[in-house]
């Protein structure tokens, strides 16, 4: 299993060209959905919503908002990671209620944890930049998604090169209290993508790791 994991990570790259004729199967996408759902987040709050765009017209409309990057239009599934722009006590209570329901516990048992979270992201210093905090969480989901996709031989291209306001408007996010954090087209590489054959450029382990 160790060798398989490293082989898949060596295989993956940021695909610059997708084959628009190749689509991710419902079975594989369902697996990736569940992988995203299982992604960890700070306090377990999951301050995100994942928009999955398969409508070709909408994907094409978003190419100009992606600085002309055609991966957005040619991919099978365009995954848009959106995050909350604010958190309230009601949001924390919703999480507490869900947690108690799943685990069969009483809300009183989570009172300390509830107050801890509120004191951090609702009334504390971190509350001043919830979108920034939530965006950091979304990158955990992005990394998880890309690794899981590679294990299924599905290509991805994580992208920060897009116009946030244009994406937010196209998806009607502002009225939902959300904003776009990062975008990741997914599908299958084109045979014409020259970047797929390039060697990875990574620093050595000696440069990157220090054991104490």
C-alpha cells in the first residue's frame, strides 16, 4: 500500500488540459463526495459548502472569470470550494445539536466545548476574519480531495487564479453568506498535455525535514 500511495502521488500533477469527452463515473464521484464529507476541520465545524458544476454552459461562462484557463470548461466536474463569511452562536449550536444527535449525548455535555468555540470564532479575535480562517480550512479539504482523486486515477488542477466576485455572483453566494475560496477542475488529462510527462520539481528530504 505504501508503494501504491507514492506511485499515485508521483503520477498526479496539476493538469493543464483535460479531455472533455471523458467524464468521471457516478460511482467514482460518489466516493470523492464522501471523501470531502469526511475531511477534518477546526473544531469539526466544516465551514464550507462544495459546489459541483457539470453544466457545460455554466463552466464555459466561468472561463473568463478564471483568466481564460480552459481547464474550467473542459473538465468533467468543476469543484468550487466556498466558505462561510460569518459565524454566529446559532451556527455553533447547530453543530452541537448535530454532534449530540450522532453520538447520542446531551447538549449539556458539550457546554464547555461550545463556549470555547464561541469565545474563539464568534466573539474572539479570530471572528474578525472568518473568511480567512475558513479558507485555511478549505485547503485541508482541497488536499484531501486531490489525494483521493489521484488514488482513483482522476486528474485535478487546483486553482487560485480566478475572480472571486465573479464566481460569487455566478453562484449567488453573497445572499447565502458564502464566498469562493479555491477552485479545482477534475477529470481526465488530455493526451496532448505536455505537462503530464514533466518530472516533478521538489526539494530533497534533507532540505524539507528536520528531526529533533
